[in-house]
């Protein structure tokens, strides 16, 4: 028989075994947790494979290349000032017309009828005014009575001028000489001032619009010549700068310029993309990178460079840009490794494994 004291010793022994068991289990979990943390710390992020180039400075020839667009010397949408039904269209699509030439005629029958009625009233009022003038000279009527008659005649003449203006507005004429576009209306259609009838563009001469970095603003002045080519042919054309925007664009840090090209034979058309070349000073050292490496950003343009195996975002200031290359004025130095692929997935401090390409690849 187990007495009470022996039973008490057994209970104490079992309690101690339970405490030791749970203590050992807790220590085991802590050890496993530390092991996991240690494993995570020693498991680095896998470097992203990207391409890049080593930046080198090069001497320019003093010639600057950029791109631009040909635009019409004058351009307008042809619309009617008044509502009415079209009775006749006097132009053909793609036709060259002269300034002041009649293009569209609207129905003016009701206005012409009003004019005939008004002309009769004016004749009657003029005859009456002549009679009253003779009576005034003979002191047969008062001056006040005569002035009332004269005032009525002047009012009728003023109404006739207003009506004449309304009739003239039913004749839509060319505001300047140029080529007519496609017509959007037909004879018999009722139009208002909201309807676009057609367009007209003056293409002799044409304007050449392009931008240059503010760095070169003082070097390219009004009167300077620029050469350009279009995709329409391989001919080199010359335009003369006639104006430049007085303000530098704060976002792009560029200045818009316009030059005129005679286009005497009418071969070139508005909207054409142009490749422009012009001479600016002497040779100088510049850094150029592939245009694909240049990243426009709301906080300013940037590029990614590799430093100590990490991708680093670097703010830059750009210069002349072409379809393939862009000139970097500030932000890069010779020997920097600029990343050219995987840019959308890169983040600052991301590990990278860079495959160096030549700048022409």
C-alpha cells in the first residue's frame, strides 16, 4: 500500500517531468526560428541579368542632328457663320484655290426678298425726304418734322446694310490661297456654324518646327540655315529660321524654333517627319547613350547605372536626341556602366548581373 507521503512525492516528480518537457520543446522551437532567420539572411536576392554599356565621351563634328515636323504656312477649317441650306459647292477636293474665291453658296432667297422690300421702302422714304426738304426751305414744315423723316430714311439704309452683310455671309469664300481638303457636306444639306465644311492649307511656303536644348539657344539665331530630309525622298532641303519661342520649356529644357522652306514646287506636304542637321560651333566632347536607356520620369529624366553590382537611379539632363542616341549633358561620367535592358523591372539597389555590349549594339 502506497501511503500519502509517497503519493505526494510521485506527484511532484511527474510535475517536474512535465515542466522539463515543455521547456525543452520551447527551446527547440526557438532554435529552429533562429535557424530560419539565419538561413534567410544568408540567402541573397538573385541578380537580374541585364545588358549595359560603358559610357565613353566622344568628339562631335560641330554638327547637331535633331528631328522636326513640317507644318502648313496657314491652315484653317472652313465653316459657315450662318445657318442655311447649301445650294452649290464650287470647289473640288485637293484643288488649289485662290484667296477670295467662292467655295460654297447657301440659300438666300428669303434675304433677297427682304432686300427688295427694303429697297422699295428706301426709295419711298428718299422721295418723301426730298419733298419735306423743299417744304422746310419754304418754312412750310418745322425742322423737327423734317428731321423725323430724315431719321427714318437713315434707319432704313442702316437696315439695308445689315441685310447686305447677312446675304454676304451666305457666300463662303477662301480666306487665303491654298489646297482644299476633303469636303464633309453636299449640296442640299442644311448646315450651321458647328459644321466643318472642309479645310484649306497653304503649303507654299512650309514651316519647319523643331526643338533644341537650351544649351544651344544662344548659338542658333534667326536667319540661320538648317538642312533637313524627309521620308518622301533623299533630297536635302534648306530652311531659314525666322522665329524662336522666347520661353524655354521647363519640362524638356528645350526651345522651339521655326524655319521657312519655300516648297516652290509643292512636293513636300505638311505633317512630314524630318531629320534636321545644322552647324553649331566647333568640335566638343559629349557623352551619348542609346535612347532606350533614357527614362522620362515625373520627377525628371533618369538612367540606371551599375555600381558595385547594384542598379542605381541617376538623374540626368539631356541634349540633342535622335531615334537611336541621346546626348547627356549632366549626370554621367566617362566609365559609368549604363543599363539598357530590363529597365521596367529594375528598382534602386537591385542586384544586377551586367552583360557589357558595345554602344553600337
